[in-house]
């Protein structure tokens, strides 16, 4: 049995790790756009790192699967975007009983993922990609489906 307090601490550590990986790890954070032209400068600088066309990124990685490094790129970018949010979907309903209904979980997960994408955009540390949102959301939903607790009340100890 794992105490709920321990799971909350694991979830907190995971969230810190997630923000680090999605916004900081192997990225150069740059807020210079604020003083060098504002949002118009940000839009110019980030024009090559935004994608609002659904499946454009997925199709780009599928197109290079036959190349020597294509499979690794596919795993890292497509599968990785799903896998990284599975713990979120699994742990969040356990540590927060208000998100146990699927539609509430869906909305909170979507809001969290959009917030992470916006952090990447405004810090110029990553891309703003609709495919990333979709893949992250799929991962969170996989974790939610695997979660043993959905609508039952939380006890102080949980059997896993």
C-alpha cells in the first residue's frame, strides 16, 4: 500500500520534472523579444516554430521513417510526446479527486498542456505545435484510462 501523501509527493516531483523537460532541458530560454519589439518581434522570431496544421508534424516524422535516423526521430518526438504525459493521466486523478470525471480531467489536462505549449512559445524554448497538444493529450488520456481510481473516494492508503 502506498500512502496518498507519498503519491502526492511523487506527483509533485513528476510535475517539476515535466516542466523542466518541456521548457528548460536542452533549450535556450530567451525573453529578449519583450524589450526588442514586443509581440510582433516574438511572432517574427517564432514563425518557423509554430504549427497550427493538424498532423503536419506527425506526417513529417512518418515520411522519414525509412531513413536511418527516422525511426529514432519518430520514437523521440511522436511516441515521446505521448509517453511523457501518461504519468500525469495516471497520478492526477489519484491525488486530486476533483478531476476523476473524464470530462473534467480532459479539460484540466488540455488546459495544462496548452499552458506548457504557451510557456515554450513565450520563452522561445520550443515550438507551439497543435500536434504536440494532441499527442500530449492522448498520453494523458492513456494514463487516465490506466488509473485504478476514477469515481471511488480516496482513502488514506491506496493499493496499486
